[in-house]
């Protein structure tokens, strides 16, 4: 049992997330961090941040990360896994560089990173690795001895990530009235990204239309829809849809948009819709605004009954899945045999990002990959 709960060679786990403002005065500085280097005027950022101001300038993401930290710490303690857990953000306090500095001061020499993104993409994986490299470079410039950092594999098809979402869809279907429930359509929603980024997501050999990003989301949608059918006896129609588009109009992004999709489904006679935000770990601002505000308003305008299912958040099964992934990776690093836990046709994803995986928009160093300058 002791060996089964041995995280050696890792000294600590780092929860790495996006970050978000925690008050009205934080909104513009937060957006300046997010858009640094793009030369966006402050007045434009105030306009972009309007959805934050609708909620008092507070993004729920930081509180949701605190809840996930509590769930992870409880799960680790309950199962006898002695591994400290830290938290750092890319764009708001606690900042990644500060957290890594703290970890170094605490003597953590081998760090495993959990990113709050389950899928392959530039913004969901490579950019996190670039941020790690930037922080390591800054700490190296301070004269600090750098730790070795690895990143947990993508967990989109781990049962502990999927099962809470299956329950969420079934609960949302149950909230619909009986006369529309069995005919309800499921819209599996994720963040839209530029087509070019999607096409080059994942390892080079998998590049092509939609790349790993679309393939992984389609697999999750299929697995959830199959599980819903098995548990309810109803085969609900479904489609992968997208939200939160933010790029220039002339650049192609993944479609259909969720609001356009609701209009199309209503026009085709669908009696109700359940929106399942499978692309997100928690109910953060893009879920709260793009789905619970804009998509909800569109459904009400159409007279289309709609429910939105929950993300995994701090579900104990997700915390258990992270423990499983930590122990799995530790065994790999110790040279032990491992049977990675993954369901569906795609199998477990790679542990170390290969060269050319989710390439950067501009060449930048990235940690925790084959091409890391901090191996």
C-alpha cells in the first residue's frame, strides 16, 4: 500500500490556472495581463471587461480553484498521499512566478503540474508551458536553483473527469418537463479557438482538420452521450458547439457558436436543449456569462426550454482522478510498469509533449516538454 501511494520522485504538486479578477479595480489590470504585448488601449479593455463588471468585477475562478485545492488536499490526506499542493496563476494573484519562488524556498526540487485544462491546444497546454518557462527564466535570473518540472498528461478521457459530467447531464435532463425531456438535444460546448490552432493541436502526426482539440472533445461528447443513453434508455441527439470567440472577424474560428446553434436547433423543431460545458473544468466567467447569461437569454427569446449542466469543479471523483494521475506519473518516472487509466477509443495521452505539439504562434521556450530548455 505504501508503494501504491508513493509520489517519489515528486516533492509537490502545483495547480496552475488562468486566474481572474476579485473586484472591480482588478478587472482592467487583469485584462492588461491577459493581453500584454497586443497594444490594446485601456478604454477597449474596459469594454471587453463589461461581463466582469456585471458580476461585481469578480470572476468565480479563484474561489473555484480554492475549492479544488481543498478537495485535492482532503483526498490526498484521506488516502495517505503525503504531497504538498501549491497554487499559481498565469494572469492574477497568486502569480505563477511567486508560487514557484515559494516552492523553491520550501525546498521543492521536483514539481508536478496540474493545469486546469483537460485538452490539447496552444492556449490549453503549450501556453501554460511557455508561462512556466518564463517564470523559470525569471527565477534563474534571480540566482535561484531551479527545480525540475513535469506536467500531468491531458485527462479528458479519465473516468473521474467524465463521470461527474455524465451525472450533470442526466440531472439537467431530469429538470426538463416530461413532455420535452426525451426529445431534448445535448449541446456539448467548449471554447472556440482559431481553426489554424485547432488544426495544429496535439502531436505533429495528428495535425489536420480540427487536430487533437476537436478529436478529444468529440470523444468526450460521444462517451457522455453513450453513458446517458445507457443510464436513461434514451438516445439523445447531440452536437459539439463552441463559445467565447474573441478573435478578429476575418480569422476563421471553430463553429457553430452556441447561440447560433440554439437558433438552428429551435428552427428544426427540437423541443429542449441541455448545454454541457465539457471544455471547462469549473463554472468560471466564460460559463457564467456566455452560457448562463447570453445563451440563456437566447433560449428564452426563442421560447426554447434549456438547462445547463455543471462542470466537474471540486467533485471528489475529479480529485481522485488527479491523485490517480499523480501516482501514475510517479511510477513512470521510477521506471515501473503502468496501466494508465483512460476510457474510449483514443487511449491515454502522452506524458511529455513532443516537439511540434500545439506549436506556438511565435517561437518561445516552453518547459515540461521534449524541447524544454529546463529539462
